[in-house]
C-alpha cells in the first residue's frame, strides 16, 4: 500500500503523544504515561506465564474472549493492563502463529491506482476485515484499516474513530514495555509484522534488519534511514515469536 495516504490522516495529536511516549529518554525503570483512567505504570516486559493463566480464567477481568469483544468494539474504558493482556495473551493462544502470511498482495492490488476510487477503498476494507478476523492484533493492518476507513467514511465517522482507537490501544501495549532504543528497553512484539506497523506509524524506514541473540532473548534490530527523531536503530524483542517457531519445527 502506498504510504502517501498516511500523513494526511494520522492525527497530529496522536503522533505527538506517541513520540513523547516512545522517544522520551526513558529507561525501563521510568514511569510512562498510560491510557486515561490508569495510574502511572512502570514499563516492563510481559509475563507470558501469568498472562496465559489470567486470560483463560473465566470471570477474570482479563478473560480473553471478553477482551477480544471489547477491543473489537473499540472500548476505550479498557485499562492498559487489560490491553496488554489482550495483545500479549494472543501469543499464548493455541492458534498463535507469528509467521503466518498476511494478505498484503490483495491489499496492494486494491489500492494500486494513483488515485483509488470508492470501489477500490471498499475492496481494501474487505481484505483488511477478513485479515483481522483471524489476526486481531495485527498493528499494521489496524493502521491500514484506519487509513482506508478515513477515505471511505471520513475522519469524523464512528468507524474511523474506532479504528483510530484500536491503533492507539495496540501501540500503548507495545510502548508500555520499553522505548525501543536498546536491547534492554526493546519493544516487545508478538510478530514481525507489528515491527513494520510501528515504524509505519512514526514514518520510519528500515535499511537493514538483523537478528541478535543475547542472554536467551531474541531481538530484531532495525537500522533506520535518516529521520526527524535522529534515531539510528530501533530494537524489538521477538523472543516469543522465535520460541513459537522453534516449537513448531521441534528445534
């Protein structure tokens, strides 16, 4: 998809908030701002063992089917901890596959025209909706959903606003784990696609991707093109994805 559509619809307030949250010179011991209604929370790595137990406990505030229902309804009363459980809990589900194919080809085909028409945007919306049925936490597709809905329904429509809120929720989960500036403060993501979604949000372009193993943890290090933030690299902790892949192939 041609990212020329991005800057015209990502709200300046959202981008400013996100940049402050992510690129402030923070460490994992520093408090970060959370979604409305929450107290400050220390940036920290997800505890997958605890999350798995809690999202499978019926009646719990973190019960996965209920979190999924509320997220799909763009429920902004979800707390940061609930959003974290939803996003990282997805990696503990039986159907989790961090390397499954995303239907980007169909999305690109729908929007290959220099100036897409309404039918093209509708086709793109259909592709996105089908993808998110089985891939509900895909940050990049949620970003594209916001772009497509904005062009179909307008920036003030309920559909577009809900799509925007879903992007904010997922981004808040990832940015609660660090600032992406080092291995120690890497963003924890549950699939490689989310790395590109996050870079898309901030208008960052990678020049090289390197896999780094250190102390039992796996990282994608993205070297970046020159950018307004002066960032040379961005770090993503992908340990959960590597472990899932190794389990699939009995490594």
